[in-house]
C-alpha cells in the first residue's frame, strides 16, 4: 500500500475497541491513515489507541465514545468529529452483536430489537452521516462486515443471520447509488474467528464439537488479522475497480460441507 497516498486520508472504524475492529485499526495505522475509532467502551478504545501510539510515533488516532444503535448518539458523535475532520475517505462498519442463538419462535423480542438496532440500523446511521463527508473527499470506500451467517442458512442464528444478510443488499444499494461520486461499497463475510463475540461460544464446545467446527473450514479457524488484511485491501488503490462485492473470508467454510 502506498503510504504517501494514504497521508491525510481519514478512516472511521466502528467497534474499534476489540476483535476485528481493534486489529484493523492496528494494521491501518502502519499505512499512515488517520484513524477515527468508535465504540461504546472508552477504556477499550483507549487501549487500542495506546497500542497504536506505542508502536507508531507519528500516528493520528482519535477516539469517540458512542452507541451506534442510537441515532442521537451518532449525531452527537459527528458534531465532535466535524471539529477535527472535514472529509472522510473510508468507513469500516464493523460493530455488531449476537445476543440470541435461537430460532424465530424462541427469539426474545427485546434481543431481536437490540440486534437489529446495532447490526443494521447502526450501520445505516453511521453510513448516512459519513457519505456526505466522502462526497467532500471526492471518493471513498465503505467496508461492511457481515458474516457467513449472512450468506448461509445456519441453525439458531435467526436475528443475527437476518441482520447480516441485510448487509449484503445494503452494500449493493450504496455501491449503485454512489458510484457517481467514486464511493465504493463492499462487504466481507468472515467465517469462525476467535474474537470477543465468539470466544464464549467456542469455549463452550466439547472437544469433539470444536474439532467438527474446525473441519468445516478447509483452511482452519481464522484469525482477526486475516479479516483486517481484507479490509485494508478494500480501502486501498488496489481495489479501486471493486464495488458491490460480497467477499467470504472464511477459510473455505462457504464452499460447502462433505
């Protein structure tokens, strides 16, 4: 990646306090992007910023505490962002939750609403506020983080699967509407990765069930860095002719099962 090309380019990352968002922030800092890190937990954002500042003396990292499921919180956050940044080049819609591992009948209404508000409405709020700043930049790249649950039928993942599937259409719609402004929109669908979101589930599996899950990934269980590298590519000049794509980064999970 051309570091000189990235100087002055501002990137927003939601859910930057942990998991894929944190790993992405650390990776992009090496390419001299200015980073705008969003999350609910201030301490986790501070830790991410500390790790970056410790290894990159010239880094430009700003943190903003906000709840992306709240339009009011996003509005207040952008009032602060505008004080430091008048243009945005990249947006990584990474924040997401999975509160319910149930089918539709057993999905709690409150859990359904919370997952919908964070995974889908939150992406809507954040993208809606960011696109005008990308138009000012005269180009932009949006990377939405979906899941293999968004492209495959998975048992007992109703609310999560619905919201992650919706992001595929969300991605295509943005790519068509804003290509005239040289704004690209792409989607990454990760497989099973050990992150704070999946750690509890993975640790609860028996040895036999864990081995069976690993076996469904021809290349093995993934790492946060693998997804971060794909995000970095979609923010780079190397992907400037790619838009509206839904890209599985899943170690082959979506190829099918024996």
